[in-house]
C-alpha cells in the first residue's frame, strides 16, 4: 500500500519545467510515450498543457474566418504551427531561437498593421478593432516561453472569443464560443496540472466548473439589469449581402427562388391578411436602360417617419369613408441584409425615429441592417396613391430607351389600338395574349441577350416573376401608360408551431404598379397571368405541385428538386431554433425582462430586481459551497464513525491520546488500552494523562470495554460480518453494541 501511494504521488507531481521545455522545443519522454492500447480520448486529455494552449488558439481563431481577412487567418495558422516543439527544435541554440522568433514577431505585427490598413482603409470600426485584437493574440504567440506568457495568451483568447458576439449573436456563433471557452478552460486546467501525465481528473474538474457556473448564469440572465449600449459602431468592411438587390434584370431572382434561406419573420397583432394580399414592398424601380431596372434618383427625399407626412394623410383622405379600415399592426424580424431599405405590406408606415419612408412607400433605415432587426409597421389599405400624377412623375414612368425590343413595341401598339386605347382593356388583352401563347413559369429560365424583352416574349417564353413584371411594365410604357416595377417578397408560410409567419428568399418577387386615371397607382401582378397558384398559394406550394419540372428537364432537374426538398427541411428546423434563440435569449431586452419579472416574481422596481439578484446569487453560491463541502468532507464507514466520535471526546481531556490521521483504529485502541494499563500501576497521587480519563471509574472495566470494542470492530470491518450489507440485521446488532460501548467509555 505504501508503494502504491508513493507511485501515485510521483505520478501526479507537478513539474513546472515541463512547459518551459516544450516551449523551447525540447522533447519530454514522460509526456509523449503513452500506452499503445490507450483510447484516443485518454491520450487527448493526457496531452501536456503546451499542446492544449495551441489547440485552444486554433479553436479560438478559426470562427473569425467568416468575417476577417483570409490573409490574417493564414498568418494565424502559420504562427500556431511555428510554435510546435518539433519546429522549435530546428533552432537548437536558445539565443538563436529567441532571436529568430522575436524578429518574426515584430515583422509580422508591423506587416499585419499595414495589411489591416490596406484592407479596411481606416483606423476605426468594429471589424477593424476585432482584427487588431486577433493580430495582437497572434503576435503574442511568438514569445510563448514561460507560464506567465500562457496566462496572457489564454486570457486574451477569451476576449477574442467574446468579440464574435460583436459580429453575430446567432445560435451557431454561441455554440462556437461555448466550444472555444471549454477548450480554453481545459488549457487552464492542464497548465495547473502539467505534471499529470495520465490526464486523470481534468475532465472532472471541467465538469465541476461548468455545472457550478450554470445556476449563476441563469440568475444573472434573469435578474441582471439589461442596460442599453453605451456606444454603437458600424462595420467598415462589407459582408456577403442577402435579400433583394438594388437593381433588377431577368435572371437575378431566379437564383434566389431556389433558396430556402430566411428573409424575415412576421408577428401579426391581429388576423393575418390572406395569402394573395401578402405583398412585402421593398424597392420601386422606375429607370430602365433596356436591360436593368433601377430606382430613380428623382424620387422625393426621405420623409421623417415619426410624424405622418402630409402626402400620406392626403392619400388616406381620398379613400371613401365606407371602405376605410383600421391600420393593421405587425412586427417584422429582419435578417441582416447589409442594406438600408426595409420591407412592409402595401402600404407600410413605421413610427420609429430611425426609420423613414419615401414617396414610393419604401421604408428606409438610417444605417445598413448588419444585425437582426425588429421593427413595428402599420399597414394602410386601401389607399389612393398619386390620384393626380405630376408631369415629372409621368415622364419618369413612361421613359424607355430610344431603341431596342422593336417586336414588343409593335405588339403593344397593336393591342392598345385593339383595346380602344382603354388602359384596363389593354391590360386584359395582354393577359389573354399571354394565356394563348403557351408561356410557362420556371426557376431555370433560358439565358437572354441584348433585346431581353423581345427574346422573352417571342422566343423563350419561359421565365420567373422578374421576366413577367419587366416585360409587362415595358409593354405598358410602350403604349403610353405610366408603370413601374416593385421588388420585394410575396406570400410566405407559417412556422412549424403556426405562431409566426416566415418569408424566405424563395418568396422573392417582382410585380408591376400601373397608374390609372382616377385610381392612382394600382398593383397588377403579371405572374398571376401564367401561374396564379404562385400568388394564391405561395412559392412553396407551387414548387411542391410542379415538382422537378420547376427546375428544368431531365435527371439533373430531379436531383435539384430532391436537394431542394432536403435542404428546405433542414433549414426550417435550423431557422426555427434560431428564431426562438433570437426571440427569447438575444431579444431578452429591458422591456421583455421587465414583463417577465413582473409576471413570474411580481418585481415592479429596479430595487426589487437588484434585491432578488443579490439574494439569488448568494443562495446559489451558498448551495455550491455546500455541495463542494459535502463532496470534500470525510466520509466515515459505519463502524469507524463511533470511534471517531470517541476520539473527539478523549481529545477534549487529552489531545495526546486522540487518534492521529495516519493511525489505524485497532492500533489506536491498543495504544489507548496500554496507556490506561500503565496508569493503573502508578501511584494514585501521581495522576498522569490517562488517569484523568479513568478517574471516575475502574481502569479494568475500561480495558474490558476497549477489548469488546476491538472485537466488534474486527467483526464489522474484517470478519464474517464485513461481507454483509450494512442493512443486515446481524450487522446492525453488532454496530449498535459498538456504539453503546463507545458511548459508555469515559
């Protein structure tokens, strides 16, 4: 037993030199030579602290590859590889190693600063600051020689991890931060347990730290006051944008039509409008160069949203009283688009200081949407928009290139003349012509060249919503009828639980607004001419109904359709989890916290909230301390507990006769009996320490009781009774006798 204890002590003894040796490229046999039959998990946890530090850097830096320059990530990986002991071993002389690495540190840091300036062209900005923080961490790796260097690196790693939340607060980012924090904690644990070559207890220590922190985390999340940010900064770099583009030409939305990526969610305060009325207005395109539609720079300046502009009030005033309705209120949760414009049902109005509206009823944010955005919207319908069209607006929405698409121009003139120059009858004539000419709706339209309108109307006759809206608007203008294209989304679908309406990139849509005398701007969706189910049932229903035919012909179309279905299911599950995370965790702001605390705990003031926070935190920490004390306190065998209590009673009279920690129970009882026997043979006037214990009784009686205690203890621990469970009746009888004898002794 003694040899085993010595072996364990030597095995787990911390050797501070191990980390320094690895940092200098020196090979350590005790760390690298593991049993060949050991599991890979055991080998992983048995790695020295130096390797855990390097692993932590990989886990911490790689998630930043999504938004930081790739050259910076590459420099980080090169720096980490350069710290491997095998690489450092190439520089055998100590002075040579430090000199080379110090030169690389300075050169890399200076070149990194130049690279950041060239990449971002500014010394400020959120992504610039995060990139600089990562550069500092990378540079520190080049002087990783002592333990104090490691503490700096690991603490800086936690800041680099936390900076991920400045870019995104999604559930994937949260998982990345959790994994990174766990690895950094393991590096800390390994650093303070570097001599443990077997890695025993490291995972248990991590579990104790993690489980102990969870209750405190919940308390802080619920009760810690939600404070508004002290400042805000904008991204200076450009990230990949999603959503509707600021221009439109046939082919743009065909790519979005196959994407099930979430665009935004909607929470309606009252009943949701019917599917065919869900036109989510975005940008309005009035300028057309023959290929591409773009917004006009001549539209009215942005108007402040908190006060309803006069021209909106005038538009509402033109609606007869018998058809006026109460505005529909709803909230949109928009995914990041990196653009300024927002979306809302025809016709939207937002009462927020940072959201404006244009004369074309486009909502506009004062800054690009770089993070998930919640905003409240009012829908006014019906409305008469511009019942009297200004001359400038008429010219703008009649303008066409001087040349190009001659067939479409000629057809427009013929149909308009056949309709008696009546705009309504002309629109009906175009619809009949499309229905009679075998047009089809597809997600994979053929490629178009210069005269795109002519090629679509007379050659391919297969297209997506943008093809129909672009051609229809062209035909209207060619006949002298003001028209424009509106880009946004149409439809959507309920979430899995039905509480939220979800609009995805596949719902991207384009339609036409035509100006009619006495009615103003009127929405006409030419896509409904050829695919009415797209508007009435939604894009998803249309895709399910037509199947692989929506993606073309042949085996490739079938494969694309199967991939679409699989990815759609996975993305819906992911988006649902992301929605609840953003709503209930990230969106747990001041208002939601106040409502929750009032509902659950009847907390009505900040002082009550702070009191609950303090009491809850103290209670949680007290419970953690109690649990730790319970786990660490000495646990006695049922037969040892009475003897321990006896030793405490004896210690009050004479500490020298109490049992020591290294002394066995039977050996202690024998020593106690011997002391009493020695005392009985001495002069009664010379009471020694043992005589004080037997002053009130006969020493012979005491010795007999001690012998009985020894006999019962042997039976319970080493005899036949030791094989029985502690609940056995015979075992319990002997245990009661032992307790009785120890209580009567002294």
